[in-house]
């Protein structure tokens, strides 16, 4: 989507020609002597329009206003959350109209947060997935018309120069979110591990971004037995994707992002129920978010080093598939008893977390649609956050709040690890239903003892179900804000714990 920032006061917005004009009106709006102010005052006076967040009023051919369509949208006190709600409602009011472009302006001065929220909300509301939709066949020799789509937006504020950088950030995040949504939305036959590797290589055409894609032979040579075991039931070859963004000196330790890339999850031999299994194409949303972050980094060019790791494969139930009770050996040397093949995400992530050690990272963050238990705990509002390091956790929580992409910290008490004990291996891959999101995180923590580590469980936030089914692009905004905040800063890693018995890390502090 094309965005442009302009200095626009209400008098200028009223005079500008545009197919659609959205005017955001706050509770403290003070009317001027322009046509739009008069329209707002008449509408408020008649009580046809209120400035409550999300309230909208549409008009066509308003007097002394050049725009064909005008939508007044209330933003309440002007907070970012109210702005997002208002923009979503306003763009929704334009759906079905022939408008292919819009102008959005604030009726009063806008804060940086409000501008970011408005820009991201426009991008979100105007996104339309088309990749696997066929073109309409012509009728009576005439080409069928495609439904109109808004592809251009001008954002107007009283002083554009003062908000140029926040706007640039918002557009870059919007593009990153779109990248993530696009890949997560694609059906599994249009988003195979090989195709994800190609998408990552395409991102390496951006400044400071490089990419390496490893196949089955390279992964076997590394000794990623856990990752390989998940992939062995599919005819689609696995890929291990390594993206690098080098924005700082080589001496600066990178932040490593690890995205779960299960491009389709049947559950394997522990087969999932058929209803809603189609949504398991979204099981690579963690990988998609890493692609989205690198898209944004290429545009923003911050002074930070970032590595993206994506273990990508399918989880299928053919004759060669992993079986419940099998024991596999991870890259770390720890053995894993696979009690449930549907707990495969942690099996691919654990090898990637071990691989991350070679970068001597300042912090490692894994992002995964990992557990249904996290959906039950937090729903679709906040992503689950687990962390071995308080500074890292606080940075991610603050970044999420700032980005409007919030998370919530959950515990990592050592007592939860008791559920993962095995009589036949160093660890079992599941610990039963109680505290399922926590025991999954405890499993991952075993492989992340050498650095500051955080785990984002996005099972509830990565996509929506129902009539609005589709990927959200979260947590691209959270991660980009965190990485920008890390430019020039450091995160203290915990001291590596002593290892004891069966390769188990010694008990660490409570998360």
C-alpha cells in the first residue's frame, strides 16, 4: 500500500480532491470557520455524530467539501487504541464504495502514537488477500470488474515535518506486518519450506540483509536430530533459514529471532481433529513474523545486528513419520522422548535455539504458535511471554505496549519442569494438560541456558478465526519496537548454569 504524509489543516482537507476523506475527531475538538468544522458541528449538534471512539457518520457530496465521500470518525480522548478503533470503523464504512484512495486527516494536533496507530490501522483495514484467488471470467465478451481496493492513503496532520520519523516507522512496520500476513495466509501448498526459503532470499536484496538456506543434508551434518525427526513424515524437504541484518559493527552481539516454521501441522501420528485443521497453515506464523521483521529492518536500517533463524518443515503422518514413544537426539546432545507428535513445534525450535549459541547473542527471542493452553489463558488480546532474564522481559513488555501489540509475562518456576521427566530419555516433549503453555516453555528453556532468552507464544494472537479468518501479522510491531530500542544498548545475559545429570540445566531463577 502506498502512503504519503502531508501537512493538512481542515480548511486544506476540505478543499482537496479525493475519492474519500476520513476526519478523526477527538472529544476536545475546537471548530474553526472551515467547511469541515461546520459539518462536524452540525452533526454533533443534531446528535447524529458523537466523538466516542468508533462512532462514524458518512456523507456524500457535503457542501463546500471537494471530497466525494466524507466519513467523520470519533477518537474519544485521542489515545492510540481509540484511534485504531476509529480508523477501522471508518475504513469499514467505505467498503463497497468505488474509492481506491483515501485521505485521512486529524481534526486536531496528533501525537506520535496516534499517527502510528492511524497509519497501521489503515494498512490493516485495507489489506486484502488475493494471492490464490482466481481472476473473474469475462461475461458477454467483457472483462469482469474486480472489487475496488484502497491501495493509496494520504495521512494529513497539522505539521507533517514534526512527525516525519514516526510516520516512516509506522509505514515500515505496516509493510512488515503485511509481509507476515501474506505468508501466514497462504495455503500450505503455496507456502512450503522451499518457498519460505525463497521468500527469505528475496528479502536479502534489501540493504544490509543476507540469507543462507540449509537443506536436509546440511541439517543432518549439523546433527539437528530433533528437527529432522519432525520433517521425516513429509515429502516436502525441510529448510533451515538463516537471515542476517548487519546494521552495527561486527563486534556488536546480535539479537537472534527464532521463528517456528511448521508450514502445515496435521499433528503427525497424534492426528488433530478434522474441524478447523485447515487453520494449521497458520502454524508458521512465527516464521512469517521473522520475515516481516526483516522486511521492516531493511527499510528502517537501525544500528543493531539481528539474526533470524527459521526451522521450516511440515508435520505429516506417513509411514516414515515420528511415532509416540520414539526417542530422538537433539543438536544439544539431549535426548527427547516424543510422547505426542503434535507437540512438534518445540522439537524444531530446540535445535534452532542450540544453533543460536554460535552467534554469541546478546539475547534470543523465539516466536511460536506453540500451545492451545496459551489461547485459553490469554485469548487473542495478549501474546504469552516467558523469559529467563528480567531486563529482556521488561524490554519486550514495554515494546509491546508502545507498539499496541501487547504481551503478558507468565511464570517459569522450576517446579513446572517436573512434568517433563522421562524414564527413557533426558526429557519428554509434553507434560500433560495442566499449565501446558508453561511446561512447553520449560522444555525450550533447557536449550537456551547460554544466553538471555525469551519465548513468545502467539497461538492466540497470530490469526483470527470465523468470518474474519486470517493472519494478524503479530508480533512484528512488538519485535521491531524492541529492536529499535536495543540499538546501542545491551542486555545482560545470565551466567551459564552448571549442567548436571542427563544434560539437564541446573535450576535457574523464577521467570
